[in-house]
């Protein structure tokens, strides 16, 4: 079930405009862990994580994730990371995506 949920998270996150998801797409030969590291154009990952937490009660991580060399290689200072576990559902992913879209809209309103 976690593989299916991981794929669902990946697909839903990739469908959000201005979001870059890191790592290979799921396939018959690639099973992703139930997490996605990502960035949103022109919004710092810490701002995303803080807004999601304070406005939507959605917890994600932001920062280096003990992967500074990878971040340097990707040319980014940090990333956001959404993680799932066996107690999460597709509804949780949908709620996260809605909250992320609201977060992006909030920060876009200042441009």
C-alpha cells in the first residue's frame, strides 16, 4: 500500500504548477519511498513548511535533510519534504496538495 501511496503523492505533487519534485518518476523498475523532496519556484522551503504548519496544520520538513552535497549538485539551498507512513491515506495527500496550492497562492499574492 505504501508504494501505491508514494506514487500517488509523486503524481499529485508533479501536477502542481511551479513545483519541482526531485528524484526519478515511479515506474515498473523504480519504486519510490513514501516521500517527496520538492521546491516551489520563488518560495523558500522553510516559508512553505511554516505556512503549511501554521495555517493548515500540515507538517512537512524543510532544510538540507542531511544531503548538502546533493543540494549543491542540484543548485538549491534547501528543499521541502513531504513524508507518508502506513497511517496516511490518499485523502491526506489530497489535503496536503490543497494546502500547498493555498500556500503558493498566498506567497504569489505578494509579487
